[in-house]
C-alpha cells in the first residue's frame, strides 16, 4: 500500500512537472506576457499538487485508521500476559510463535506447585496441559489444576489443552474453564481464541 | 445400578463392573443375600450375595430387589447363565475388535501414506545419504541447497504444510467420527475467510501447476464452528477442486452474509456431473463416472465427508451442478458451484 502511494505520488508529480514543463515551453514559444503565464502555470501545478495532497490525505487517513487499529491490537498484545503450563514446554514452539505474532508477554513453566506463584498471579490467560502437570497438588492432574485456578482466580481466562482427547469428558473442569484446545491446533487457533477471550 | 463379579474356578475374573469401593463388600460378603446398610458409593441400603457353584463364584449387588428370595433367584440365574454366555461374549468382543481395528487400520494406512509423502519431499530436496554421511556439516549443506533452489524449497515447504493439514484432518475424522465417545466438538467463533485461506494457501502449487487462478472476495464475517471438522471439509473440497477443475480457468470464492448464516460459494469450471449422479455423489463410496474414466477418482469419500462434516457443524452443503457442457480434451466440464452455509453464532 505504501509503495502504491509513493508510486502514485511519483506519477502525479511526474505528470505535474511535465504539464508545467509543456505549458511553460508552450508559453515561452508563444512569447506572450511572461509573468502572467508563469502565474497560470504555477496555478496548474498547484492544482496537481493539490490532487497529490488529496491522495496523500486519503491514504494518510487510511494509514492512521490502520495505525489506530494496529495500535489497539498492539497495546492488547503488549499488556496481555499469557502463561503456558506444560511439562514438555521446551519441546513445543507455541510460545515462540505467539511472541512472533506480537504477544510479547508469553511465558511457559513446567508445572505449578503453588497457586500463589507470581507467574500465575500476573498472568491474564493461562493454558494448562491436561497430562503431566499439577500431579503434586491434584489427583486429576491438569484438570484439577485448571479447576483450582479458575476457582481461585475467576477473572483469569483458563484454557485446557492436550494432545489426548480430554480424558474424563464429564470432569467439572471442562465446564468451568474458558476454552479447550487440542495441542495440535494451529497457531491461528491459539491467537483466535486469545483474541476472542479478550474481545 | 447393579454391580457384579464373576470368576471361574481358577479365580480369574471373567467379567465384572465393580468399582474400587466395592472391593470391601466383595471380600466380606459370605451370604446368598443380605442387606448392607450404607453402600460407600450410593450411600444407601443395598442387597448383595455371593454364590459358589461348580464353575466358579458369582457376586451380585442390587439396589431394588425387595426380598431375599427374589434376590437369590436372580443371583442363581446369573451364576447359571453366565458361563454359557461366554461363547457369544467372546464372539461379540472379537467383532467389536474387528470393527475398531478396521477404523484404526484406515487411520494408520492414511497417515502412513501422507507421512511417506513428507519423507520423500524432505529427502527429495536434500538427499538423505549426503546428510547422513556429512552429518557434522549438514546444516551448512542444507543452507547451501536451500539457497540454490529457493523456489523448489518454498514449494516443498508448502506441500509439507498441506500434508500436515491432511494428517490433521485424518486425526479429526478418527477423533470426532470414528470413536465411540465422539461429538467431541469445540465450537468457537472464527473469521470465515481466514479459516478458508489457512487451507487454501497450501494448495498454491496444485492450482498454479494447472494455471488456475483462485480469486477470494474480501469478507470479514465470522462463523461459529468446530475448526477441525470444518478444516476437514475445506481440505477435501479444495483437494477435489484442484483435481477436477479445468486447467487455465478461474475459481471464484465469494461470501454472502445472511441474517443468521454465512454462505461461502466456490464457483469453478470442473468435471460435469450428470443428472443421475447428482444425488448419489454425496453418498459414501461413490465416485463420479467421469472421474473414474479419467482415472482420477479417489475412494469416493470426499463429497460424502464434506457433507458429513458441514452437517456436524449445523451447516448445509449444496452443489449446484451446471447443465451446459464444454469439452476439453474429450473431458466434459461444466460450471459448478459448491455452497457451504454455516451459522454465525
């Protein structure tokens, strides 16, 4: 889009210059009242410049709209704190992928052994793996952990995610949490869910 | 609920549905029918008994049997009958195993062939033996090879991404349709166009090789769907489009925003579907006659699968078959439109 704008600018200024040039030459050849002619030609060139400015103005408005949208989005991405609780967190790239998408404050930890952990406290969205986490505190691992997190921090968004199917399909945690995702979900599904939860 | 346990003379359990809390009752029960005051599971009175006969031990625990006499006859009937039920039971188990095995075999077969594509894509780009014999310098070698043919490497990347979606779609079919505890759907709001583009972009190579231009209208509307199952439908639809559409044509993808639904229509010049096939093509195992004739038919599950997946999402799948025929290299083509209608929320 930026390139296009520049391109248009170039065409317009080029055309403008040519028109001015042609008119200028024409009037020079005609050898008529020089001063008046220059005034006329500058008027025309002003006209061209005005068009130019208009184009710029429109694109500038568009750009600024874009910027506002981006800014809001970026602001959300800047301030939202996301935490992944996964015993194999170093094997998966989802944290790095989300960071690349702009979710700067995305972290991961192996397990939660204390619900008052500062990393938990500061997070807005917590993804909890069903298998292999929370087993120190709960019999039903991630499901128990997710349920406890949701009960303690109702305002936080808790999402269960797992490579397995959801284990006990009737576990109350599945009704309490804010969402479920399969571990092989696409990056787009992660970010779409995050945006849905924040929106 | 009634609980029971039947063991043979060798003390091995033939069948039982006891919970871990039942174990105490089972071990301590020594009557043909007595009442316990408080069951640890149901917290009420229940009647239970154990009987020993020439075949083994039978234990039963019921809630509603009123008299001991009635209970005894139930227990006896169970202990007599059960050992004769072993043969049909084995038969039923082996049949269930067979049908489960069939589903798993299908999954393994499909995943194996997709994975084969991936392995070949990777090692066709960079030969395996060179990597294994120069494993210390393999990164430099890979970098060099990628640099030498960036276009080829990019196409390989796309095809692997496509295979990934294909694999995921096979998993989804198994997880969400074939398993007994299915209907494991996760409904979330998604922008329709992005969901489509996530699948469509991986077919870039297929469409460009046939010189087909795909035009997708701008659209920002959102739909409430289970992403995985819709992806299965879109994957199969686009795969069919890439396979059966006429070379050097355009495919138009447009969206229509209705009151409660959004309809995505995919309009293309593709194999002509004769009238007598129009209903059948949506059935399982049916491939079009023309598709067979040109040797491009699949397993005949594509269209059926698409319909099934769209309907799981409470949507509608409809094919508007063109009647006019244009022949190209002896193959009849028509203007066909495929509509997918999904709920907004």
